[in-house]
C-alpha cells in the first residue's frame, strides 16, 4: 500500500507552511535522509528529508502552494512492487482556504500534534518501516512510545506487534469531551473594517506566515501574561569610555564592540546573580534555567526574529559581538534554524538606534522578562557632590511576567543589570 508523505512540522509553532520547491519528481527513487523539498515556515526556508525509502509515485501538492496545513499529504511513496496504479484516484490535497476573520478564531500558537507515522509529539521525526506504521495505526499505537530494534533505532514490524495499545486514548477522549471555555469576543471582521474604507484608496496587503505568527503570539502575550513594568535610568559615561579603550585595542583584530554587546553581557550576568529570575512559565510549572540564554530582537523586512545567544554569561564581549553579528545577518536572510531562535528565558529589544528614548516591550512567551532599551542621550544630572553635571543617560524598561517573577525579584534583576552597565570593568572579572 502506498505511503503518504505528510507536510512536516519543522518548528513547535508551525501550523502551516509553503511548499516552496520540490527537489524530487515523480518516478524518482529516494532513501531515508534524501532531500525531498524546501518548506517555507513562518520564520525560515528549510529542507525536508525523506524518512523512508521508495519511489515517488505522485506529488499531491505542487510547489509554490501556500497555507499547506501540517500533516496534510503532499506526496505518495511507493514500495517495491507497487505502481502508480495502486494510488488510485485520490484527489490532490489542496491547501485549505483561509477562513474569514469574522468566523475564525485567532490562530493557536500550539503545534498541531503530528500523526504517529510522521513524528513524535515534541516534533522529533520517528523512523519506522511503512509496515510498522500501518500496524501501529490499526492497533491504535503511539509510535513515539515504542523503542525500535532496527538499524539506528528504526521501528520494525516485530516492535509494533510486541507493543500494547497506550491507555492514553481514554484520557485523550475525556479531555476532548470536556467543556472548553468560551472564546474571547472577537473584534469587527475584516470585511466590516474594509467596508468602512470603501470610499478611500488603500492597498490590501496579504498576511504572510511570519506576520500571522507575530500577531497571534503578541495577542496571546497581552491577553494571558500579567505584565508589570520597572523603569530605570543608567549612566553610560564609564561604559562609553571603557568601550572606546577596548575598541582601540581590538582594532587590529577587526573587532568593534557595540553598546548592545555590553547590554547582552550585563543581562546574562544579572541572570546568574539573581538566579530565581532566570525562569520561564511552562503552563502548570516554572522552569528555572541554569545557563543564561539571552534572546535579542532583530528587525527584518516584514517582521522580526529573536535569535538566542546560549551561555551568554560564559562568553567574552568579542565572542558575543561576533555571534550576534552572525545571527543578525542570517536572521535578515531568514537562514536561522529553529533551535537558533527558540528558547531562552530573557530577551532584549533595543530601539535606541532609532532615537527612541523609552518604550515598553511585550514579553515573548515563555520568557519571564524582556528589557526595552532606549537611546543614550546627554542630560543634566545631580552628581555625588550635589552639583549639576552633564551625563549620558540611557532609559530602560523591564517588562516582567508576574506569574514567574514578583515585583521585588524583578527589581533586584534590574538593579543588577544597572550595576553591571555602570561598572563595566567588573563584567570582565
């Protein structure tokens, strides 16, 4: 029996994608690990590999198709001895049309659970023979719960025959029958809003996957995360002087540190100094992280990325600078892999280069906090001796998830960030 090749979930937040390009054609023989297609997600273009061996019998979704739902059949794979006649007259799986805004709920940010034949619930691809998958489907087995005895852990017929049906089915059925809370009232429909402007000239811009995801996640953040805000002014004079000295010494190596590099380092160290604030909200629990994995917002055409600098507290300023430049460059080209922009417990959004004095940033779930950074400007301040003097001052706002971090703890975290930036030499100790 021919095997369906399904639209993969290439990231935890992916619900649909664009089949940008087929790398095989009907009649081609493929093996496990061969590249089949290029898939555009909401964040990047990624290559999709074959899980099984066989012959491409029929391509169901043509390249260039947008809005292809995860787990939609996109092609049929034939085993030895099978022909295209075995596929039958199954219609091509066209992408589902977009529902109108007045009838559809906002897109969920949770990943649709993949079918047992394709991947596990956490998105990890499962290797199993076509026969093993068919038997598992007939017995109602979850392949992610079966340990394979074949080469490289591949699940074979004997593994499935020995396994017992998971008792989770009853629990899932009970959960499905449980009453769901009423959806929040939606705003005016898209058609209703367009009608308000029918006598005015306008251009309708189609939402791409990235803009849909940004809208969904930020709506989720403002509706479900109890934000509170902490504000501080930071004197930058010592940092700017220290940065100038370092850049002079590093010029021969082609290294030029930015103020943002110091901010990343200061935040990473602060998460180590106040470890209870290095945490994320996980629904029914809080995850307290050991390393300082700091995300930094990068504006790109049509949206933004938040690449994550892992173990930022352990890296030198020059290493952070080089890594940030690389991540930002690849973010603008949409070449980041999912693991490079997912995770972290804390984020930085810096609009100072645009002349913004201060602003409040929206927390990127599941992060516990985000630091909004404004421009450094010269201001009159009162010195330690009580005399007025001119100093370069930068305003920052820490947006905090009150479910994860209480007010006093958030204040301690921000105080540590301020102290690190106002005493930059200590960050190298």
